[in-house]
């Protein structure tokens, strides 16, 4: 679907972020003037022109502040589709594209997973790892990965704990888990946070674009 | 649930009965009454702009309503669902044998909608009478309900071969006033998840571009753990059959 410049999505008004305490965007980063309109059709919470990101990673001081660009996200250990424990720290030394998606076997998530699969070689060329995570259990992930021949890791965010901890916002009055992707550089610093519920393939384009600049 | 092709197994079920005709006649009466009231009120007041605008709004809303209803019955429930069971089964059968709708006689095709329209319009009109509503309100109700009731005929015309559709209808389809064969044909492709509106089809572009139905499906999935049928490919026994192949098989 070709989407160039879309009018503000009427359902944007219904978005309810999980995180009530923090403001929608930290004012310190000039790049936010580039953030485009609707939540459903893509908000980029950072651009590639960051001031000294790798020299001074900002750690979030507030317990409830969500993970945003420039932060070092809290680590986690989750089970993958084979039931093995996987920690975020395992990927240190190479960039990671960590994408949070609503659920296996739903149309948008399938499109997104297949889009990442089809561009997987490009991610590997950039030296990056792709990791998907949702609240589904390992057996659901295993079936999903097998059905669509997904070559990357899928993690089970049991109880959506990591999703909440990272502050991934929900859509439509909290009824829909948000679709948000983080690009973490090889030093473990978040360099891009991209949210787009209904144009899942765009997550691939945006993350690849960012990876080219790392 | 074994699908039955009524056109071949039970062709008499496509003909209109007197009960069907009675329902459709009553449906027309319940739609024409508010239109008549509107005409009288407009003549009295001398203003036609408002009722005409309201009529147009009714026509526009009917298209949206047809899409929402169509989406709901295509995706959820089954033959044993209360009230809607037979409609759901009919819509599923329609996906398998889409051409059958062109074999249904007029009242046979329209009577379920006529029934729904009667039971909706009568209380609304009663309320409007109590409120002494003007020409615009009656025009809106009459046109909206009328388009909803006739939507099944518009739907049938959208399945009919081009040469068999009355010239005036073909012109209206080409103008986008009525849903066209191409517009509706896009719905009849697995997994049947787009182009649900069947009055004019004008809403289809917006609804599909903004993934409105997909959003609703996701909400229902996360709320009630129910998957819509359009998320999976149709089961083999429900796949669409070509008209010629089916008729040949029946000979």
C-alpha cells in the first residue's frame, strides 16, 4: 500500500499510553520536530542526527519512564521459541532490532514478521540481529516461526512485563498492544523508537534506514 | 456444517413465496411512508434543500451500515447464532456460490432485510411523530432504510453479467452511485477482507485504507479471543466454485 502523506488518523484521539506520568516526548532532542502525524501511521521518536549518543548514554532515572532514544534499556531474560532463555545482553557488540508486536497469527503481525524475514539478509549485512517479542508463549512462537519460515528469534514476554517496563504504548483506549520497534546499537543504547500499528512493513524500512547510519 | 448449494440442490428455495412478498411489500410501505411525510412537510415549508441533504446523508450512511453488517456476518458467528444464524449461513454460501444470488427472485432476495427495516423504521418513525420532526428527519430515515433494504438488490446487480443488467442500473454503477461489479468483485477474493460495503461502495476506500475493520477485528481478538474468519483462508469445502463447473457437475 503506497502511503505518502496521510491526513491525521481519526482514531489517533483514542490512543491511551500505558505510561501516564511521562510527557509524550522529551523536549531535549531537536529531531522531534521531524515526528510525523498520526500514531497509527508512524511516529519516529528520533532521527539519525543525535548529539554524542555513544559518549553519554542517558540512563532513565525515573522508575516509570519509558525507554526512549538515548537510553540504555533495562535488560531482560525471556524464553525464545525453543524454550531457551535469552537475555538482551547476549546481543551486546552488535546492533539489535527489537520489535514488540501484538500477537502471533494476526494479519499485521504476520505481515511484519514476513517483511523482516524477506529483508533479513539486509539486516545481517548491517551486522544486526532481529528479535520479535509478544505476549504469546513459546509454543505459539514456534508454530508461527515454522509456518512463515521466520529465521530470527521470537521471545515470549510472559505477562507483557517487558512491554510494560519499556513503556510500549497501547492503541485504541488500551485495547490493542502497541506495535513498537527499538533499534539498539552495539553499545546497548537505543537509537530509534518507531511506532506504527497499521503499517507494519514500515518498521523494516525505518529500521534499515537507521542501521545504515550506525 | 456441510455446505448446500441451494441453486442446484433446492432450486425452489430461490423463488419468492407470498410470505416473502408480504414482507417486502410491508418493507416498501414502511420506507415510503416517511418519504411521503417528508414530501408533504417540504411542500408545506417550501424548503427542499434540507430534506434533500438529509436524504443524501441517509444514502451515505446506508452504505457504511451495509459494510459493517456484512463485515460482522462474514467474520463472526455461524448457522446456530441466534437471530442472525440463517443470514450468516447464507453469506457463507454466497462466498462459495456467488452467482446464486442472481438466480434469486426479487422478494426472496430482499425479504430478510425488509423484515429488519420494518422493525427498525416503525419505532423510529413513531418517535419522530411524537417529536413532530420535520421533512429532513423523515427523508433521512426513508432513504437510509430504503437503501439498506434495496442493498441486496444492488448486491445482486453487482454479481450480474454486464449485459444482463438494466441500462439505467449499469449507468448508475459506472457513475459510482451503485456498487459496481469490479468494486464488489474485489471482495470475492480470499480471505474476503475488503470492500464490504454494497450500496454505493463509496466507503470502501476509506475503510480499507485506514484498516478500520482490521482494527475492530484486533480489538475483538484481544478482548474476546475470537478470530474473524477473514484471518484464515477459507476451508476447502467452502472455496468459491465457478458457475459453469458447478452446473456442469449437476447435469
